[in-house]
C-alpha cells in the first residue's frame, strides 16, 4: 500500500529543498505516474538528480513503479560541447540504472526531418528565425523542441494505455520574469502535475534559486549526496566559460551579482532571437582549446544574420498559389543560389572539423540531411543542373574543395517593394508538363507505374513509397549508396545532362531512398509540373527564371482585371457588377 510522504522530517542533508523534491518525485512514482524528464542544462540536471533518487526510493517500496524516461532533444544545431556533455550524462544514467536495477530509459529526440533547422534553411529556403521574421518569439522552440517531446509523450500514452504520463522540467521562477510568467500562465507547480497543452507537466524545482542548483552539485561533489554522475565539475567549467570565466556560485544581491552568478544560457548556435550568442562567444574566447572548434559555427550565424535583409539573396517567386492560379512575386524565401552557398559553407566547416579529429566533431549534414535538401531543391526545380546538392557534396567532401564564409556587415531591413503577380497556372496549362509521370512507363518500365486518384480521376506517376512522414532511408546504407555510387553512375551515364532538375526528384522517389508522407503524392506531382513549366519558360526566353518571372508578372490591379476578363469569357451570360 502506497504511503504518503511526510515532508516535515526530511532535513538530513544541508540541501532541504533536495529532500523535499526527492520526496515529491517518490510520491509521484508511487501514485502510478510514468515520468518523462528532459535533460538539457544545469537546471534539468539538478532535477534529474532528485527524480532518479525519488524513483530509487519509490522502487524500494513498490518494485513495479516507473518507468522514468530521460530525454534530450537534439535540434541538430545545439551547442556541441554542451550536447556532448548531455550524452555523457545519458551514459552515466544508463549505467547507474543497471547497477541499481532502476527502470530508466534514455532517448535522444529529434525534430521531424522536414522541420530540422538546416533542412528548413538550406532545403526549403525558410528565412532565419529572428524576432523580425517569426510570428511568435519562440516558434523555433516549438518546432524543434516541443513538438518532438509532444510526439514522444503521445507515443507513451499509447504504449502504456494511460494518461498518467507526466513531463518534468527544470523550469524555475528565479530564471527570469518571463519564465516565471509562463509557469504561472500554465499554472505549473512544484507540488503536483497539471494539465497543459503539452500534457501533464510538473516543475519540481520551480521554487529553487540559482544558488540552490549549484549548491546541490557542490554537496554531491563533497560526497554528501549520492548521484548517478561524478562529472558535474565539467558542468561548472562549461557554464563558467559561457559566463566569461566568472562563476561565483553563491553571489548575493550585490551590484554585480548577476554578472558573477553562473547562469549563462547555452542554446542553438543558430538561435537568432538575440543579436549575439554571448555564451558561445565567451566560451571560444576563454578557452579556445576546448571550444574554439565551434568558431566557424558562430561565423555562420553572423553571416546569416548580416545577410538576412540583403534582398539580393532572396527568391522573387513565392510558394503560395492563389485560387486564381497566381503566385506573388517580390521578396520571398532565400534564393536557391544563397542556399547552395550555405550548403558549401556547412560542408566545408564540418569536413575541416572532421579532418582535425579533435575531441568533438561537427556533424550537421550527413547523407540523410543531404538527400532531404536535394529532394526540396529538385521539387522546386530551379537548379542550373539536376542534382546540385549532390554535386556540391562531392566537391567538398570527396574532392577537397573548400568554401570560406565571406566577411559581411549587417544589412538593415529596407522598404519592401510592391509585390507583383505571376500567372503560374496559365503557363502550366499551356505547357502540359508531365510532372511525376514519365513516357518510359509506356514501354519496358510499365511495371513501375503507380496511380493516385484525385477528384475521381486517376493520375499515373512513377513508383514511390509512402511512410508516416517524409523521410530518407538510411537502413542498409541505402542513402550512402545513392550519394556515393548511384549519383555518380547517373552523371557518368549522361542521365542528368540537359534535363529538367525534376529528373532527380524522380530518381529519389523511384529508388525508394526518399519516402513521402501518406497522401502527399498529389502535391509533389503538382510541384513537379510547376517546376517543369518554369524550366521550359527559361528555355523559351533564354533568360534566368527570376528574370522571366519578373518580366511576365503583372501588378495586383492588372491581375484583378485579367481575372475579371477571364470570368466574363467563361460565363458570358453572367452580369458582373
């Protein structure tokens, strides 16, 4: 029988808040809750010490408690040293769980492939997320961190067939006024789980101060509290470096206490909600031997921030099609040329880092990410030749070409010119492009044809594979083989010469290395047709696609006149007012 914990007697250690928090975690497990604990920084690490001890004490009472899931979200652009430290703690927790027979599982979560930052920026051309470009101040955190956790918790509900899944965080009121306000808004407490948009959540160290957090690590280091790790001295080193080399763990409320306190924040190196990544820059300056390898990542951040409002790097053609078949022409997402350069820079950075073979590696774009980028480029259809992402990969990784990030100065936002409108569907209808259909399906490759139905009509397309979400298949070295072997065979065989860039889209789908989310084949087929129509427009006018689009676009007023005229022709009996 579960017995409620009496908090009054729990003061055997110097850190009374530790004992109270452990007792609350113990009670939670004894009440049948499964717990998900996010591990990302000093506060969540302090929480993990308390929760794991609470699980240990609960299991001594009831052997069937748990499990505890410890998760770290890899946005793919984390501060590398901090993220690697979290992975070390995962290993420590797993070993401690085995030694003490504790039901603990450690997991690394990632955003969906299409939502990963570099796939968004380089593949899809989405603009760098800053206060000026984001509709919400932290929508990047939602896409890259909250959504993976929500998906994980939803899966646990199905697995355990219970709603008693509680997510624990290291959020504290003392962190900032904004954090305190958000905790209050969600009505999160340190006492009991509350239902939020994320599910059941709890903030067990909500009332802890920064000093409480660091005091806990000091007590562990002194041997007064048992913990799953004895590496917390490294945690202090990382935070001290991020804090400019100062880490007064017990700074009071003096004039410069905020500067002294060990409270630096380590986030994604491409998080641009602030103008500078002060913690990363401090780390690099204080200890270049440990952190200096990340300087090129900070240089990439500076380059992307400085050029965000340089409109020479923007595409003129929008993505959203109006109901009348027009696309907005003006300042839209990153141009394909800019994205190609970003890919060159990132691959150069990580290849150089790999060749240095230090304690840490930079692994931002591997075969999976590369093929996702190539998929989006091929679907868009603006490449000068088919398979440009793969060509850049071979130049940098296999042929030793390097691309240095250029020096830039900040370009401030300027007045946005008036948008014009391009009648895209008119050109699609006139050209009748094949999309994902192929004349080869009429002959010896007939068996490869597939059909999808829309509005009661069947549409023939090349072979494709569906999955729960868009993905790249890495099993059995499928992605690696496509990049390192199959692509080169296509080049040597002349199969990409003078072809519309969408030919690579067909190769990716037919080979099965790229799988589509269920029900999306129709949209991909439509995009391929649009890309082919634009490519034929380029061939007809013998000028670059952006120039052709601008030349053939019309003002908003002219667009409405054209629509009115067309409606009148299609409905001659209808009187228009």
